[in-house]
């Protein structure tokens, strides 16, 4: 189970199950509902402050499976058009819609039927009119060229088995001068093969993590400029034990090997204003 299609099916199943848990009132991951602590991990916990949590339906917060808070770092402006890749229950879409205001728009793209149904319900509860959820895959974005001001994503690009295609699609739909502003897990140094082989951990954004150098290289190859990677959270050996033990791995044997190797990061890049000037187009 190492091909892109295998990864996609595991992701679809796990995120579908998470959405159903939220709808059943059992909590998603690190939410406030009873039972949520059963799946709480150091990657998805404590990402949104009280003010932000109060801006969205509780079900949107419970369904959050991200590793960061891109809406807090993307510096969204009124009137902008935002696209969230892998929008899940819709928390970052709803927060973005409030930031860009009624003259802007926030799209959410997801491939999981259960998450889309939950997102539509959260949209209804929020009362926001400038929100639209799209069914599709982040490798094939169903929007026209040069149509989006900002692309955000929250620990989803690492779940793709074809990251080059995802970044190429992001470049395509962004307007010249548009911003790529995503949260993702990044790996530093070598990672044990046991972690890389675990599909369960891939769904937790770990096994699919790119190195900082690889992420930068792929963004550059897609045509982006001004690439920046800002570390927002470092995971130590105690954090590693939490998610390794949850996956049935020998936490004590592996935790020290991954101490500090995984970080949450905010990745920024810009589509050049002038395309296609030399060095601007994807290579």
C-alpha cells in the first residue's frame, strides 16, 4: 500500500470515520465533546484560541484534524478569494470567510462525502453566505486558472501521494501575485523506515512529511517564489510516544529516534506577478 491511490483510500476512510464520529456526538479529534480525548494527539491539539473557537459551530472545531492555524497566519484581506485544500469539516473555510468579509469568498475543497456533508451543516449553522464547498481532489482542483487570491491548507498536502501535482494545481488556480499559505508537518533529518511505512501515521500527517529542502524544491519547481518555512511547533520524544503508541508501534524504541525530527510549520510562497517571465513558469 505505497501508491497514491492506496494512500487516498486510507485518507478517505479515516476522515470519513472522523466526520461520522462528530455527527454522532462522539467528538472528532481533540474537540471538547465526550470521547474526544480518545484520539487526541500533540499534532492536532490546541490550535485555535477561544475567540476563534467562538466564531464557528462546535462541530467544525471537533472535526479539525489539522496541525496548525493557517487563517491566523495568512493575513487575509477583505474582498479576497480563498481556497482551502482538504477543508474537512470547514473550520478554516468559515474563519476565512469572516476574514475576507461579504465582498470576498471562501472555497473549501474535499474528497470525503462525510466531511462535505458535515461542512455544509456547519455552513448552515454559521449563517455565512460567502462560503462554497466543492467536491474533488486536491490533485485536480475544480476551479479555473488564475481565480484565487490565497490558498490555505491545514495538514493535508502531506496526505497526498502526488505532492508535485498538488503544488502545480495550486500554482495554476492562483492569480499572479497570489499567495500560498499552508500549515503542514515537516521532517528534519532521517526518519526510521517503520514510520515511513505506516499508513496510519500517514493519515496523521507524519509518514508523508517532506523535508524542508524537499518542500522548498517542489514549490520552486512548481513556479513559486519567495518561499519561506516558519516552524510553529516542535514535537519532542514525549509527543512522539503519544502518537506512536496509539498506532501500536514500540514507542520506547522509536521515540528517541524521532525526537525533534517532526515540526509543524507555516509554509509561504507567492505566484510571481509576471507569468510567464523567465524562471516563472513551472519547470
